[in-house]
């Protein structure tokens, strides 16, 4: 990947976002990367059902409603963070395993816009247990077909 996209090439950043401090830092880093470049930031919140929640149809409905509410809250948080800083962004709510879903989002963009540079931007995990069992960032580092930036 070249340090700076050519005039014909746009920079497309996919920021994994859950409202945590690491996600806020990742979004800040993405806005700095966009300075002076043509492109867009896709802020992606991935709703993820645990296996326990998938056991009950009633639980799924309740969790889906809470995911919708959380997505609205996160979109408002992103809007507040980016207002006056970066206007070329959009918010997406997706569902599934987080790392796989972010990779899917990354793969979809080149199909629609060949020649663009696609980069996934995520924060490091704030959970100590992820040092032992792995995190989204580690999973992405092992499996993403596009550039990845992990923001401390």
C-alpha cells in the first residue's frame, strides 16, 4: 500500500466502533488519516448475539431491540465526535461475529469501487481477558485481506 492514495484512488476507512475508549481513539485516528485525502469513513457497529442469547426466541427479540437502541446512541456519539471535524462518514449497524463482519465490510467496498484503498481501523481491546483468549484486533490481524490499523 502506498503511503498516500493517488488522485484517482480514494481512501475508504472502516472503523470498528462500539463506543468504548479504544473505539473513540480509532475513530480519531481515522479522521487524521483522512486529512488531505479523498474518500470516506464507514463507522461500523457490529451487534453480536452470544450463544446463550441465541437459545431463546424471546431473548433474541429483546436483544435485537437493545441493539437498535444502542446503534442509535452510538450514531449520535459518532456524530458529536465528528461534527466540525470530518463530514465524509456514514454509520452502519451490522450483525454477526465482529471480526468476520468487519472483513465482510472491507471486501464489499472494492467490488463496488475498484482501485480504492480499503483499511480497517480498530482500537485495542480494553478487556484483560482478551490477552489470553484473543481480541477482535488479533483476529483481524490474522485474517483480514486488507490493510489493518490497530490504534492503542
